[in-house]
C-alpha cells in the first residue's frame, strides 16, 4: 500500500512540470492550457522591429521569441500565478522556471538583454539584471530600440529610445523607422490583427484574420501581425467570424 501511495505521489508531482509549454512570443507562454505573460518584464512582440548596431532594421521580436525557445529547448517548464493580466483578463501574470534552474525565465530574459524590467515592483526586482545587460550591450541593448510598451501603444512622440547605438538626441527619421505607420509582415507571420471595439463584447482586445478568411484581403492596414493562431489568441484576439475555424 505504501508503495502504491508513493507511485501516485510521483505521478501527481511530475505533472507539475510540462515539456509541452508553448512559447508564443518573448514574454508569453501557454502552459497546461493556461496562457501566462511573464510577470515583471516586457519583451518585443513578434512584429516589433529594432535597429542593430549598424543601424539596419531587424526583426527583434522574432529573435527574442526564438532565443526563449532555444533556451527552453526540450526541458520541462513550470509556470505559477493566479493574478489576471490587466491588459487581457483571460491571461495570467506568472513566473515560469525550468526544472533544475534557480533563475526564472522572467529574470533570464532581462539579464540577457531580451526584455525590459516592467512595473514598479519589477524595476527593483530586475534592476541589477537590466543594468548589467545594458552595460554589457547584450541582446537588444547592442542596437537601438523603443520599449515594447511604447511600441504597442504607437507612442512615437513620447518614446525614449534605448540601446548603445542610439544617437544622443532622438530624431524624427529614427522614430519613423522604429514606429512605421503600418508594421511590415514578419517572415512566416501572415495572420492579420485589428484592434476593434466590437471584440470587447466577447471579452477580447481585437480580431484576427487568416489567409483563408473572406475578410483577409479587405483588411489593408492591420494593427498587428501574428505568426500563429495560438499567438493571436494569447494576445486577446478572436478569429473573425468570416474565418472557417472561428476559434474563440
């Protein structure tokens, strides 16, 4: 009987770890059917672009996502957190860790220069990590970029540009490059997203349109681009009713 209880305990506790955690962007993970935004940090979305150390535009959002995927690889991940994300209440704010690692994914991303410390508490929690990444020109810091928060809100006039390759004085031409009027489609990310008030009726932030949707061609100026339906849904967008899948 004691052996049976021990086996059951091992089975239950092993389910706390899941290798099938899905990374949708640099600070969002789907774990055990729940979507978590990594608490205390802010990373570029997959459609955000930055400037490298030579001033060339590069898909920093895709790179951050891929760096996180590469770091996790096939290792088991656990996420915890019960507080809803104010930006999208069906998503949770959480801390995610890899089995056997003392450093959370949240902290690792800031330390490696792939994300910024975000929020009053986080600025204290990850200040040393961010300062180190900035001083060592790691990740995003080797080039020039805007905060993901400013980029999402298209706050071109109020954005502070960051990174070792930024000029001392912001200029209009540089801001225009980092805040294009219509974001370009990243490679392999053809799903169009549109912020829409009518989506709020169903508790969403916007609507996404896939290439098979009747509305896809009609939407000429998307607000966002997504690489997968999982990513669009994790960001609080629902499928357009003209889409055949109509996943909500």
